C-alpha cells in the first residue's frame, strides 16, 4: 500500500506540474508562483530518488523541501491576501523564520543531516496561519484558489504531525514507521487531488479574463 501511494503521489505531482505549466504564460503572478512550487516539489522528488539510489541517504533534502515550500507559499499568499495587517504578518514571518534558521544552522550545522523539528513546525505552522487568512478573506471576497487552499491546510496540518515524529520513528518498531509514512503518502495523494480539482474547475478551459 505504501509503495502504491508513493507512486500514485508521484504520478499526480507530474500530472499537476504539466497541467499548471501549460498555463504558466497565460495567467497571473499568483498562478506562476504556485506552478513554480510544483516545479520545486518535482525537483526535490527526483533528486531525492537519485540520492536514495546512490547514497541511501536523502534526509538533507528535507530542508530544501520545507524551506523552499515556505518561501514559495509565503509569496503565494502574499499575492492573494489584500488586508495590510495580513500582508505585514506574512512579511515579518518570512524574515524572522529565515533569519532564525540561518542562525540555527550556523550554530548546529549537524542538523542539516537529520529532520529539523523547529524548521518543520515553524514553516508549516505559519503557512497554516496564512491559509486560514485566505479562507477568512474568501467569506467576503472572490474564492481564488479555493481548492488548493483547502488542500494546503489539510496536507500541512496532517503532515506536520507526522514529520514531527520523524526523528522518533527509529525508536519504534518498523511497523509503526511504515504506518507513519503510509499515512503521509495518503495525505500527499489527497493534496494533489485537490490541486488537480482546482485546475479542472478553473483552468481546464481557456479563459479570456485575467486570472491571478
């Protein structure tokens, strides 16, 4: 089941990237940022697979994943939100998180070779807050990237809990580890289904109007 979910997640990621890349020149900056995010996910996935085959160790790539995800999705939400307080919150969070991570890795460079619990928590927690901002705004505004936002909230909330126990799974049985990563694989599949549904709903047909 785990292998099936992993492969299905990879197929959906590849499909979503191709579909969103097709509209890269057609739609606005917010769309382009999200398409770039899908490119990041695909690149990390490919490099991670190669490293696993060659070196049997790809944990260091988790930092590129979490930090890259935080940077691109912060930019994504900065373009989406209109409220000045929300924009300022995103900008301040962006600077503080990157600054504290630079300091942390400068003091403890060995963290680069394993899961960084602080990095996982703070980047995901702030993105959950930004996604909540957008959901609140959509109560009175146009529902832009509604399904993507829903997928981000669901995926980040669930995956953060799973990643936070990533450093602890070696202390448990292999069965526990297998269940943890199977659940994470399922979350990834659901996330990409939300992304695919967003494309089908809003971008599957050519539109003449400008879309963010």
